[in-house]
C-alpha cells in the first residue's frame, strides 16, 4: 500500500517575523488538504512563534546538535528545539554536510538525538553531480544512508529525503527514471537495514520541486513526498505542491 504523502518546506536561512503570515497561509492550505501531511521548517528563531500562531500545524527544525547540552556555542540541542515546539528535525542536509563538514556519523547521532528528545527526524542523502556523472550515485547514496542510519529506526519517527546535490536550488531535476531507480535502491537498503516495517518509512524527493513538476515527481514509485526549498517560501508557490500531493 502506498504511504501517505508528506510535503515539508525547508526555509533555510530565510524568514523574519514578517514572514509568519506566509506560514499561516500555508497552514490554512494544508488544513484544507487533509490527504497529505504538510510541514514547514522555518529558521529556529521563528519556531516558537510559528507553533503558537498555527496550532496543529507541523513546525520542524532544520538541524539539531547531537549533544544533549554543553560547550557548543551557537548550536541548539534537540531538547531546546522540542521545547520551542518543533516536532521533527531535518538532519544531514547537503548544505550542512558541505558548509559545516558534517559526517555521516554526526548525522546518525543527530537523528538519534532528535528521537531521544521526542522529535521525528528527516535524514537527507544525495550525490554530487560529479558522483552521478561517474556512475556512482546509487553506491554513494546507499552507503551514506547506511552510515547515517540511526539505531532503533522506525517508520514512526524516521523519514528519508533523497536530494541530489546538483538539483538543489538549481532548477534542474533528474529524469523520473533516475528518481525511480534511486528511490527503489533506497527502499531496498532500508529493508536491509531495518527489515520489517521498512516499507512504511517515507522517502521524500528534494531538489527544485515546484508546482509545475510536483505531480510528475510525486507519481514516481517510492516517492512518498517532497522536501522543498525555494518553492516553500510562499503559499502561492507551495500551495500547488500541497494540492498535487493531497
Ligand atoms: C532543499 O534545500 O532541501 C531543497 C530541495 O531546495 P530547493 O527546493 O530550493 O531545490
């Protein structure tokens, strides 16, 4: 049976209090499309206000630290984000893997920290353009997944996002046949890693998803939703993606 679709907006380092009205508009669209799960991950500074203003709408974090607390200036623990109202956290986004040199081991620890603090986790994996051109995409992504994979994983709290690095923010999208091949490989890897229950782990596609291509991407086998950057910033852009999923 197909999994219920899940559409998550990643606002990255965008959004001041003035943009809380965009979250309210998106939450209203989501409330009218109960056929899909929808959430927004704003910058951490907006989590608390977004949660208070939109009860019942799923607000998440874009990252969390793997440590419970301590000398990590500028970082936020999973418990802090949960206390602010986030119910899930993205971990291992390629921008963090590249900009902050996050390793697979750290991503695994972050997913486990999110779960320990009572949040769900969305683990991102994806290959670079060079890796795809070299024919290594499937190997790179499945190894990344295995090394980033948390202990005690369960579909109750874990989601995977396949995000080809070269498709993020570029307007370029892989062929649907390539998306299908990769999502099938991730599904197989999940079965190998966790056995029973792996079919229920949702696998999102991310990378230049928009209102024009969402229906086609969401129809690909094993694509259980989308992780959306640029097109999640306004209701006008995000609404059509929600509609395509619901
Ligand atoms: C992302 O940052 O997770 C992403 C998919 O960005 P965009 O949709 O802008 O490509």
